[in-house]
C-alpha cells in the first residue's frame, strides 16, 4: 500500500461471526424447548439465501429504505410456514429474528481484534443495522472502536456510498482504510475505490459439507487464515 493504513473496517456476517453455526445452535435449543424437529441447518441456509435478494429489492427501489432487521423479518415470515412454524407467537417470532443480534464470533475473532485494536482503528462495516451490530458486540464482547453500518448511508454493500461513508466518518481518505472480509466481491468493491483489501479465509462459513475456497489474487493486499494471522501480518 502506498499510504499507511490507519483503520480497518470489517465485514461481520461470516467474517467476524459464525452466523450459520449460531442459528443452528439456537435452533436446536428451540427444538428441545418446543418439541419441534426443524432442520435448522437447512433453515439457516434458506434464511441466509434470502439475504441478498431482499437487499436487491431496496437497491432497485422495489422497497423503500428498509433496515436489515426488517428484511430478516420479512424473510423469516416467508420461511416459517415451510418449516411448520406458522403458529409461533409474535414474541417467539421476534426472538427468532433477533438471533442475528446474538451471533457468536469465530474462535479467533476476539483475540485477533484485540491485537489489531492496539495498532489500528477497528470498526464494523456491515449491512447489519446499527442496533443489531451494537447488541451483537455487547453480547459477544467484540471490542470495536466504533460501529459503522450501511444503515448510516441508507445503502447496502456493495454500493460505493457505504465505503465512502465509512472513510468520511472516520475522517480518513479511502486509501488509509482497509476493508477486511471473507468475501471477494466486498473486497473488490472496496479496492475499486482505493481502499486496502484483506481477505480472511472462512472455509466453514457454509458448514463442513460446503467448504468455501477462495484463491488469492491481485485484489487482496493481505491474505490471512484467521484474525490472529491477520494481526501478525499487519504488524499488530
């Protein structure tokens, strides 16, 4: 990088936290407490599968600006009848929807973030809304310096407005901010604007039966196996 990186902005779902494993764990507990037999791995995959299509409805103007909590709830409402859960109470539906506020971090995430925080500003840069990200951080002990969200720009990644907003709010040029993500398209969108790009491999994001393999290429300034490895490679 030509300019020294001063801040790291992190994708959250899949990069920092294990959304799939977290949903399965809570879902299995739901089965035990409610006497149901839902396949929560399939449920998690189906719910996450609606993530990008729901955001695309906002991008195209089919929906007015709608935050991720509301999009998750719309997707949940579509899924419940498919899994025999249409008779849940409103309180039960709200609790399920807020699983996304309670996602657990990958085992290396907190130790790596704490090291990186000593040298860099560290912030979320997620499509999750601010309340979701804040509640997740409080519950999981994620040591962010600040919470940045596409909600603040009323756009979703990979719209340029999200990355530009983050740099502006941090008071830094884009060239002094590095995007950290497990998803190449997120990194490429940041790189196209002049940001740094660090790939952190998360092969288990979609579970052990669907390992995610990402090949290193020129869009990545750093490639790391986890956050502790990232800290070492960034001198933290």
